C-alpha cells in the first residue's frame, strides 16, 4: 500500500516558532574531506517541524512524551477537509458518529509558504474539545504550528484538549492527503522527559 509522507522536512533554513531555538544541521565529518564516513549533527527545538506535543508541554502534572502510549499515534484515522474554513468548528464533524475513529487530521492548507512562518492560522472553536471527546477522538493533528494563536501565552486550547483527553500533532503537511480514511503512523521519538518530540508522520491507504 502506498505511503503519503505528511512530515515537514527538518533543515537549517526552515522557519521556527519566533523566539524558540532554530534548527541547525551541520556536518562534523565528511568523506570528501578524508574522513571514513559522513557524520551529521542536528540541534533543534522539540517543537520544530512535525512533532507530537506531550501533555507536560502545557501541564506540569501531565505525561512526558516518553510516557505517552505509542498506540495513540498508530492506527485508523480520518483526514477532514477544513480548507476555506477560518475556524475549525463542530460543523466539520457532521459526518462522524461516535466510534468512527479515534484520530482526526484537519487539512487547512493555511500554511501556504513553507519557507515563511505564518502569523495566523485557523483555530478550533471552544466547543470542539467536548465534541471531539464525545465522538471518541483521542488524537488530532493539524497542518499549522499550534492549536493556539501565535500570541497566546496561556494556551487555552492546549489545556482544553488535555482535559478532554486528546493528544496533539502539529506542523503536519497534508497537501498530498485527500480527505478520507487512512492508517496513521506517526511515532514520536523516545525523548526521555521531553515536552514534545519530532515525528516522521505518514499515511497509508487502507487495502
């Protein structure tokens, strides 16, 4: 079955959250310079590129990323078409019934230039966490930098989703994923004590 890569590439020129650490990839050894092998070094914030937020990111009593069950990031999911929507509201969920899926990805296409960090993006409405929880959703993913706005300091939507028992994937690239049902494979790196972790996220079309 074909795979659709929904991860953003990590590289030194990639945009990052303003004020956070940039991504730096450098070569410490090169075969071309006479070394036996090529050896690279990567430095980055855990929130750069496609990543999974741990509950500890916004809640000091929440689980750290290495303690979150991997099963949440692997299995059936649905891509929701949220293009042309300025807000992510319950009407986007009108075709879902409880138990249909525990994972939803919202395709907004709002991050139009991958070389420039956006200043605004579609946000979930306040009713969404409870509605998602009522449907049995336990993980959502978005193709934008955060479930909260750029200027937010208190992260109300992170907290609301956390209270609803819903995990968060951010910075997905869903441009090649048509709305519909898939298998999600998005395992976070095992960063001991981490508040987040990079993810290589892919979708697989069901047989």
